[in-house]
C-alpha cells in the first residue's frame, strides 16, 4: 500500500473525551512554568503551584507526585534551552549558558513553540534580542556591550538562514541577459546574508565550533574597521567570505535596485581616486557573486 | 506485515553527526531510521544528505510530532508533509508515539503521558486508524518512557497500548528500553508488559540507553549503551516473538558511527 494507492480514508475521528483538553491545559501550565534560578541551579517549582494536577498523580516507588511532575517541567525547559543554544552557539557561548538560558526563557515565555519542528522554536530570537536588550549586559567581573550581543546574534541568524533555506536554483546568466543587465533587477538567493561586524565574530564562531569548553571565551577586541562578510550556502556546507567594503555595498545596492542604478550609486559613493578602477573591480565582483550562487534570478 | 525490510534487520538511528563518516565509508547497516520532522521542511541540506543515504539504504520514518493523543484535531498539513516524505524515501513503514506533544496551540516537544482510560483508548484507536489509512503505509505506535502515572487510569499501560493497536489495526513500535524505564519508575514487571504484546503486530523494536537520577528514577536519555537489563528483556522479547527489525537509538553523547553499529549488532549475540 503506498500513499498513491490509498484506500477510502477512514472517517475523520470524532471529538476527544471531554476531560482531555482540561487535563492537557493543566499539564501545559505546569510544564511551561519557569524554572527557579534563585539558588544557582535550575529548579522546578511548578508542582508546588499546580495543586489540582498534582492531586491527579500517583506517587511512585522513588518520587512523590510533585517530584514526578517536576521531571517534565525540567525536561521541557532543558530541551528548549539546548535547542536555543545550538541555534545561537555564538551568543550562548559569549554571554555564558546561565545568562543565555535566562534570555531564552524570557523569549520562550513570550513566544512558545507552536510547530512540530523544534528548531523553529528559536525563530524570532534575533528580533527579540534587538527589541528587548536595551543595555549592556552586566555580569560578574565583566560587561558585554549590547552591540556585541546583537551582532553575535546576527551572525548566528545568518548561519541559521544558510542551513534552513529551501532549495532554490542559482541564477546562471545567458548571453541574452548581458544586454539587459543595466535595467535588470537581481534577486538574492535564500540562505545568503551580508553582515557587518565591529568585532571578529565570524572568526570567533568558527574557533568556538571546535572548542569543547563550556566557559565563556574572552570578549573579542573591537576591530579597527568594520568588516563585511557574506554568509551563505556552499556545496560543502556554509560559506563565510569576507568582502571588501565597496563589494558589500555593490551587493547591497543590487538587492534593492536595478543593476545600472546600483552601479551609478556606487560610483557616486566612492572617492575620486577609487573611481577609475571601479568598473573592472565591479566586473570581478559581479562575476564572483554569480559563481558563488548569490542570485536566484534576474528580471 | 510489511515485507520490504527483513525481520532480522538491525539498524541505527541516523543523526547529522554521522554523515561525515557515512559518506566516506558507507558501512554495512541493514537500514537507518530518521526523525521525520527533521526532513519535512523545505531546507535543502537535510534533504540532500538524505538523498545520498536513501540511494544505498532502506529508511524508515520515526515521528515525534504527530500528537496522536493531543486533544486538538490531527493536523492535515502535518500529515500531507509526512506523506510527501514517505513517498520520497519510500519508507516501508512509519512510526510515532502513543502520547501527546502539544495542546492549545503550543507544541511542547516532549512525549507526554495520559491517563489510561477506556474512552481515550477508543478515541486514540480511531485516530491511529485514520493516520494509517491517510499515510497509506503500515503505521506503528511506540510506547513511551513515562515518569508519572495518573490516578484516573482504569487499565495498565499495556492494556491501553494493545487496545489502541488492536482496535486501530495498526502496529506496535515496541521500545524495550521504554518498557524497562517505565517499569522501574512505576514498579511494574516488564515481563508482564511483554507478555501482553501480540508480536505478530510488532513492526520494529527500539533499543536505547537510559540515565539513573540520584533519587533512583530512570530517564530515557538515549545517551548510554543499552543496559544489561534491557538486553535481557530484548532476549526475552526475541524468544517470545522474534524475529523483528531492531533499531538502536542514540541521541546525546553520540559515539562514532562504527561504535554505534557495533552496539546495535550486539543484538545478534543476544538473539543466539
């Protein structure tokens, strides 16, 4: 029997027993109750507050009813913390797991997971950090600038996008395209992001990926000049390529306007000295972007 | 009973950390099991990886998000995506859990317990029957490790489980480690559980390792080798109702693939 050889489907199942939704609502409240951090460990206090549900649970050979419920409360949060840490490895290592879990808990309380894909539980965390993290993070013996945390989240988000993007063919230019390139609009392929960083965060993320220690790394020094990176997909995994500032500007402009207009804007933005060599550099950068598969289509 | 996979087959749960070794060495394994939800999205990379695997090995699908016992209606969007994946990998069978995983619009990403009550058993069987007919493949339901029991229950877990499977006309996805974990946590005999199973309807058996917490209770962590007690129980199950496809799951502190395969193949010795 294959899906294409389905028999007449069974009738749609009827409604559940009347008590089921109430039971699951009580259980949901109990497992989503935040863990207590006041004693330096993550402790379940949900069972203390869920009297009616605890009353429905039998004591076991090793744990009482409340302790048995607490297993699920801890498991709920620890599983989600683990997913959040793996989706945002740079942020979690930079700020430390203890502090990261607090940020993650605040986010998950506001945005509880609603889909079957557990990795989607982290969707929106970057925007949440941008919106809610208003000041530097003061931690014992160090202070982490807000900008550093948000930039680190942007790096993690770019890698998430690279790994999660759907299949999309890369644009392959034809001879006919050359004639219309000036008025054409390029569309960036899903899975690619151009980021700016004032700290060496892409490099730090790479270094941390092979560092098995759990302690926060030393905070990175601020760079002398802002760096631009292209993060995206490559046949062998993730692409992380440093771009020249003008190259990054060209790609940004091409995302938002026709190529001809982008080139004119770029020319007016560079210094007089740089202007003479610009056309040949632009040709190299555009060719490189096509080779990297940065674009999905042209219209 | 589906015939595409040998009843003696031994497989392992495929996780992303295995790809590097797998794609270089292509070791001898009878089949792999993958988590359905990891491949139901549009992301390119997981599908490319699975494409390479499915060219060489049979693949069975194991879900964690069907929400069979959730009070909300079954999600047809979920089932449709699952059907596409089933067709794509040509899965000989599909499994998920006898539990709920979300409610009231939330997805909890955990396998949560219910009271074992007659009205719930009948409703669960209707849902399981519907799922099996919708997906058009043999559908196996897995017993879960549980950490609490509810006073509202009017029957044992194995009576509930057998009732759902028999009434739905679907199959058991029997997790031996889960039987052992729950038996320790709740104080029942795992052999009583096994003796209630109709092995002619066992699609597959799972093995895994657990963790014992300081208070003595067991958690189904899938981060240790299979315990001696679970191997003994597996041996009893094999004597009672073998052969059946056997799969080792390992989800944390995952050893290199050759070690994982070697651990799974201990089943051959235990069966002898």
